[in-house]
C-alpha cells in the first residue's frame, strides 16, 4: 500500500491527469512474473479495495478484452488521496529515494511488434545482463557518475514545476548488444528544452551552458567509412536551404532505420512543401553525402550512439576528477558557465581518446561577460 500510494501521489504532482497502467491478473502477479517485490497475488485485491467508493484512495478504470487486443487497467489518485495531498501541501522534496535499488545499465533486444490497446506498436524487450568483467566495469563507471550527480548542488529556478531529485542515470543498450546504443537517460534536465535548461538550471549556484559536439553522429558515420566530411554545416543541403531541422531529422532516421524508407519517416517532413517528394529530398541528401549512403538503412546510428555514449562517459569521469559537476544530454553536457573552458577541453580530449579524432565542441548560452575578447565583470 505504501508503494502504491507513493506512486499515485507522485504521479498526481508530476503529471496531473495522466493515468498509470496496473496489472490486475493474478496469473501475471504469480512468482517469476512480478515486476516489483510488493506486487504479490494479493496486489489486485488491494487495488480493488483502495478503489472502493468509501475509501477513495484509487480511481480505477478496469481493462477489457477486444478483438484487437486487450486494454490495460489504469489507476490514478482517488478523490480522498487528492484532497489529502492538497491539504498537506506535498511537494517533490517529500519523497525519498533509494539509489541502491535502481539499475544503472539496461539491455534491450530488437524491437518487436506488440498490440497495446488495439494498436500495433514496436517495443524492445528487456534482456538480462551477462555477468562479465565488461558489465562490472560499466556498472562501476555509472555508479561513480550517479553518486557524484546525486550529491551535487543542482537547483531549478524556472517557472515550471520540476523535480530536481530525478537525477539517477542509466545507460540503455540496444539490439541485444553492449556495443549499440548506450546513451545515458533518466535526468530531469533531459526532456526540458535547451532554452529552459539555460534559464532554469543552476549548478553550484551558477548559470549553465551547454557544450555540444558539432554534428557528432554524422561525423562518426564518415569516420566509420574512412572518409572525411565536407566542410561547413553538414545539415545544410543544396536545394533544401531553410529546412535544416527537417534534414537533420531525416538523416538521423536514415542512419537509424534497418532499411531505406520510401516515404518521409514519421515526424520528419515538417515545413518541407508537399510539392517535394521524399525521393527528391533523399536524392539531394545522397548527392551531398555520397560516401555514407551505404550506411543508410543499415541501423548504423546505434553503433555511432555507442561511440557517442563512450565519449560522454569519459568526459564525465574527467570532469568528476576535476571536481566539476556536469549533466549529460546524449552528445552534450551542461556545466556551470565558469567551467566551460575546462569542460570543452575535457570533451575534446575524451573524443580523441575514444575515436582517434579531436572533435570540435560548441558552447551554447555563454553569458556575454564570458565571451572571448570581452572584458570581465
């Protein structure tokens, strides 16, 4: 009951109106099938009891079977629980966390089609991690990083309600391989827009900047085929001027996909006019990036993401040794602006150590007084 009430209360604060899926099948709650220690065969009875009208702790919408697949049962905070949360003035700081029980590594298989609430979605099953020296090394690295970030002075001064305690990171590997994917997920700062990160996050009382590798994934694709990328912005394509964001999304989709698409990947058309077919756009990209065309439709992005994640981990460990707190956003890091030069050097050194190339790092959000050539103060 404690675990359930905590989940419902936290969800009410974090995502008011969003419902949680819940398992009520005693078959699914049998030993060997449980997702958490407290979810025994009695769990379904507990949920139904808490959902009684005279109890009011849980609002339950029962699942049902349809010809197209089952619809899951969902729950949210009931009327009495909502009233209690409001009356007590609960906030994120009222919730404790046990960092020792949260995993720092996750291995996922290849995505498979699955019917959820009548719709077919692609889901990657979670796989057991092998007991190897490599897994133990990766675990030790991530534990060190998490312990450092856990105790760091991180504040949020933005307008939105944000839980700064949500800072436990884990590396997620893909396609059943510890050499694909590996990006770091789980920080509260990651889904926040760049503008709001720069305005709302303080590290050790200082405003932050974001340090990005310039088009890292695309440059690693060129490195994979032993070629040198053309000069300038790699996402500026002749004939597609003004559509940089769309071009970037399409190229990333081409490198992620297991086969070359024949139409615009979902969410990539953007502002590109209907008069331009995907074939026309693809041909323009292929002409400009001919050396890496063999990687399109090969799933190469998961391999370049692994390299990117290795560089990010090396850079984080370097900065930790310098006593500098850094927050990862895939191929970028957030640091206090006063440390941007040290962080830039650490990231460039880490890229050379992992890839053999010293990749250029751009600094975004630097205060005017910290810009080169300007007087301080």
